[in-house]
């Protein structure tokens, strides 16, 4: 069975300004701002939630089908993803627009000025998931943050095909209307949020926790260093501790890495608790590296982390999941 990961593809351009933005802002002139900051550091990173999750699944030995929209500059990114084991055949490549781009400058006080360019992401709404399903035996469709119309279209298509949906609206919750969020969540086999997104989802849908759980299979809430909570209707919530680390380098992308680990565990027939433990271990690996796709999965390392965090019995159960990573 194939797994389709729908969501954004993007590149992040991260710059550092050694001064303070506040020193450049003149009182009484805010309405006529025209500023230029000379940055002394630039990092360009591959990103986008769809690509991040698919990348992690590829490293874990699966071959996810990435469904999203990229720009005419996609070729190098395409080669990178394919080398990681991602099926990019269903990525729509725009003929006129560039891949979505996040440009952010951070000053010495950690203040940020950022711009997000949606670019080719807006064309994701033209992708027909039913065409993908005609050529791939889809066992699950993750609907991640993307063009809102694409998210709604993919959700409706998956339900129409009878394919289980993993709803992961994340960053798009803030801009979606109540009825739209309800459509994305209702009937989902899995629902992913972090704690803030869980609060925002309640506010956007107008539903209580009980009402959400009546409509989904399992609600997975990530809580950073406090681990993960798995919730289901009529069941007591189950907590899974985070895999510890004392070497956090960059938190960006840890949530996407958790999702990759969780989905890989479920795809390989492990329980949701074991899948969440694998997700936590993969997330810790990303925390210890710079960038969302700059990490590596080494079976022995992941198994060792699992053993230290959850014991040798758990590491043994996850061993077959990790065997395909080399």
C-alpha cells in the first residue's frame, strides 16, 4: 500500500542582521518605512511540510508519494527528494511561478521580519488526487498545510475514494474558516496538532474535545519536551514521553519528523504507542541538526535512542521498522 503525502514544498532563506531593527525605526515615520538591512549570514534550506514529512518517510525505508506543487526551479530539489526515496512523479511543476519561499531576517534581539511567497503552491488546487489513486494503491492520505483549496479538495477526494485521511492542517488553521476546518477534520482517521494548534482547532471549529474525538479516529497532540498524547473517543488519553536530548540545535522541522516516524511505525504494523515512540526518536534526531532535511537516519543510532528512552524491549519491537533504513 502506498502513502500519499500532500502539502507544501518550499525553500527557506534565513538571514542574520547583526544590529537591532529598533535602532533603524524612527518615531513618527513608521507609516513611511523604507529600510534596508545588510545581513552578514545567509542559509538556504529545503522545506515545506509535505516535503519534510515525505523526506523523513523516505529515510525510514518507505517510498511515499509526494503530492504538491513546485516551481520552475524545482529540478535540484526534485533530485534531492528522489535520492531520499520519495516518489515525486505527482508533484505539479508550474510553468511560470517559483517554488514557495520563506524569506526571514533575524536581528541581534531575535526579532524577525519575514515574508512568505506562496508562488507555485497556489497551483496545488489543480491536482486531482483521484488520478494518483488510479496508479497507486493508496492506503493513507496525509493532508498537510498547503493551498487551502487544495487541502479541501484532497480531503474530499480521499473520503470519496474510501482512503483513510490523516488531517494535519497546522499552519493553515489561522486562515481557514470554521466550515473549512470542520470539513478537514470530520471523518479523519488521524488528526495531528501541537498544543497551540489544538487550542486553535477548538476555537475554529467551535467543537469541544469530545466533539472532535467523536469525529476522528485518533487525535495525536505533540507537546515538545513533554512528549505526545494519543486520544480517542471513549478512551483514556495515553501519554508518550519525548526521547530526551541535551543538544538541541534547531527546533524547526521536529514536528514533521515526528509525523514521519509515527506514520512509518503505523505503516509497518506497529501499535500507535510504538509508532509515537519512533516518531519521538526521529524528532530528537532532527532537533540535534540544523535544517528540516539535513539529518540522517542510522538504524543503530535510532535503535539506541529508543532503548535509552523506552527500554530494550521497545527498541526490539522497532527494530524491523528500522531495518530498511540501512
